[in-house]
C-alpha cells in the first residue's frame, strides 16, 4: 500500500495555475459525465486518493461536493440531453 507522497506538480510562480469559473464548471461537468456514464459512485469526490490525483493535476480545481454532484451537476447533464 502506498503512503501519501507529495506529488503536486510544481508550477512557475509567475504563471499561477488558476482556473476561471467557466473552466471550473467545464471540469465539473466532465466529472459529472464520467460519474454518470461509467456508473461511478458519487462518493468518489470524497475519496482521499481521488483528491490527491486531482490536486496533482491542478491545485486550483475545487472538487464539487457529493451534494453538488447529485443536486446540480448530474441533473444539469440530464437536462442538456
């Protein structure tokens, strides 16, 4: 079993790894799509290893809560199809 390893990607301090609200929403919708089409449990957003993985990709991304996924993002996908 792996212990926690600091695997955050180092970025140039002159170009912060920040997300716009539009980019945040786009990633949220992609995550909702993955959860719904691959039949993943909503609880994946609360798992430490998923948080570690996501943080390594972009430290500015805030993973939506289980509640946001079930009450907002997944229903949004269904309304759009």
